[in-house]
C-alpha cells in the first residue's frame, strides 16, 4: 500500500503511515514509527507520534531538517549522523542503526524528552542512504537512573548512555537474542592508570582524557552498536551479532584507536592506554548481572596479564565455585552486621624491653550462618571487594569504644580501610563518643594503601584524628610504596613494621638490614615502632636491642594477658 501523499495544509501534512507499514516497523516494540526520504527531506510519522514526541502539530517536524533542529547537539548522535556514519552496506535488506538523544519542544515551552531512535536505512542507486524507516521510543525516568530528573541519561560531554540505561539496553539485546537465536558481545574498556594521570596533570585533564577516549571509541564503532559509561574510567560497548572472533578483532580496533596516537589535551599531549575484557551473551552470560560480572572478570584478567591487552571471559568451574562461595560469605557479612553477629578478638602488643602488655589490636570476627566463626583473613578481602568495609569498620569502632568504656585501664587499636578515610559517618561516631576520654586510649591504624591513594586527604584525616585525641599508626609499613616525604607529611605517630620482614629476621641478612634501617628512620622522625609477627625469643631480643618499642605476634600472644579473646 503506498504512503499517503502530503498536501500544503498543516492538517493534511500530518500524514500517517498505512497500518500494515506501522505493524511491520513497530512490531512488538511500541513507540512511534516514521519514514524519512532523504532526497526530498520528507518525514512522515504514524498516528502515535504526537503522544510520543509531545508535538501536537506534526507539520512542525515534517522534514528531517526541522526535526534535527530540535535535537540537543550535546546529547548524542542525531538520526542523520547515525545513518551517515554507518560503515555497513545495504545488501538489499537495509542496514540497522540506533542512537539516543534529547529532543526539545518546537515552541521551547515543553520539557525536553529523551528518545531512543532505532531503524533501518535503505540505499539508493548510488549505494548511499536514500530512505530510512524506524521507531522512536521515550526513555522514562526509570531508565535514566538517579539523574533522570534533569534528563541526564548520559554521562560526559560525548553523551554516552549511563550504566542504568546500559542495563536496559542489555536486557533488550538478551530478549532479541532469545527471539532470533543470536548472540552479542559486551566489552568493558578501562582507561589505564587514571589516578596517575590525575596526579600528574590534574583532574580537569583527567576528565578530558576520559572524554577523548570515549570519542575515539565511538569513532571506531559500527553504527548499530552502542557505547555507555560503565564507571568513572570504564566504557562499555554492546556489539550486536558478534562472535568471539569478531569481539577480539573489535577489541583490538578499540585499543589501537586510543594507543596509536597521543591525546591532545589542555595540559599537552598525553599518552594513554586502555585494557579490555569481554563476554559473549547469552552463551556465557544469561542475565545483565552476569554480563557485568563476567566482563569485569575478563577485564581484571587482562590487566593482570598486561595493560593494553584484551581478554575474553572463559567459563571456569573453579572460578564459579569461588564466586558462589564469595557470594555466600557476602550474605554472611551483611546478615551478621544486621543481627549483631560481628565480634572482636584481641591481639596483645607488649613493650619490647619489659614485655608488659600495653595495647590490644582489635581483630574482626563474623559469626557465619552455619555457626562457624570467620576471621579477618576471610572477611576483609570479600568486604573490600563488595564495598562492605565501611560498614565493617563502623561496627568495629562501635564495639571498640564499648570495650574502652567498660575498662578505663585498657588501650585498643582499630584498623581502617581506604574507603573509611573518606567516611564522614565513621569520624562522626568517633567525635561523638571519643570526646568522653575514650579517644586518648585509641590507636587508629592506617594501611599504606589507604595513605598513598590520596596523601592530602589522608593527611587531613590524620590531623582530625589528632584533634579528637587519637594516636595514629601506619600498619604494614615497608610492604608498600610510601615515600619518606609523604611519611613526613602524614604526621603519623607510630610505624608498624610489616611482619613479612620480621618472621624470618634471624635467617635473612637482607631482612635484618632493612628492618634496622626502618627502625633508625622511625627513631630519627620521632615515631614509635611496633614489630609484627614476632615468632620467637631470639627475634624479640634482637628487635629490642635495635631499639624497637613494641612487639606483636605469636610470642606475645602466648602471654595470655589482657581481656577475653572475644568480646
């Protein structure tokens, strides 16, 4: 059936597609269908367009130029850009395209709306796009995520869809794959060493780098693929109709797009690399969470192998078993936090000279669902991986302050993770309860990892702890990368020497030289020292002779002095 012919009046220009054409284009997708003839720039809409577009008079968008003028240029590729940038050829069945953008109302009064625009373009005699048929669909607030109120379905200047809408896109692709027995690829591409770039060039240049990387990735995409911002330094690309070999080729194309030429930023030329990991769905991932998780696993594997490389996800019975165990452990931690099944164990710290117990380190214990007791070695890595350490640290601080309040003669130390350094609720709890004299009997232990992530933030954290009245120690010192300059800037009171250098001290000349050097350095800087993992009397005597202030480990724990092992 031929399309209705448009006349000169606005009313008759609001032409509609024939019902069978609408059914063919729209199918099960809903939305508003259109047909666009490029040579005449004639744009015809179906009867649902006024409701979808929020434009009662379709004569105002009866040509492609008028419609394109309403698209926010910073929100995404227009329909014309999506069609003309498609590198695929029309082999007689058309070529698919997809884009998302923000559309303003013609009179400027109505609120802008976000639209997903999908369709097929057909070539003319010269093999270039001549006709486009497609569907536009509103993207509701539920698709836009937390920033939907202001229409921000996209992140960054390049207009990439955000993670919330990316999840919806993957759901759609999974439905398509089930319907047509097809498969697609999902790539995660991370900008390497972004923290170093921020430190070297500043955050503004770092943001420029991320946006430029996104632009280069977009330039190497096929028209019917989709790019999104997965997280701060990671982009996600959905590759339609993609085999494992296709994904490997695409990943290398994207990596080369970034690494082959330096980025010209406001801070000068910056050499950047990216690393990629990918998964084929639904072959190796049947749901959106699995797609995200398996792609992240592949990306981490690639980083471990070599920065600037690509790895695809490969199923592993052992890895899946470990994942399930981690999820069970995560559930145990969350449940224990909610039901007060997080407890403390205490490890004594003694004066090196007198062996008198002067301090106890609080160690976290979690009662699992099966009644077993999980120690810190089992809990902390999983809690850090799944973002639970701030909750664990808060609970440990609460318990430690309760113990201090119950025993005025006791001194305790607690560990804080890197995430807790930025946690205002942890500091607020300490400020509220520590002012009652408890803070002066509390040592707060920072890891080197926490210290070097942002030295200035950590320095302010240490200063606030001092104002509250706490002593501050750097834990596991010697195992990380803290420079002497940063150590001086941080202003900590105590160094805890990493136990890996202590446990074999009497057998290793290198360890003896290193430990003695650290003790001399700490003494020069006016810091107290604690040796961890002290195994025996000979090691303890040697450390005391060199001037180490305190000892901690198996030898001291045998003394059995102090509060109960658990509280």
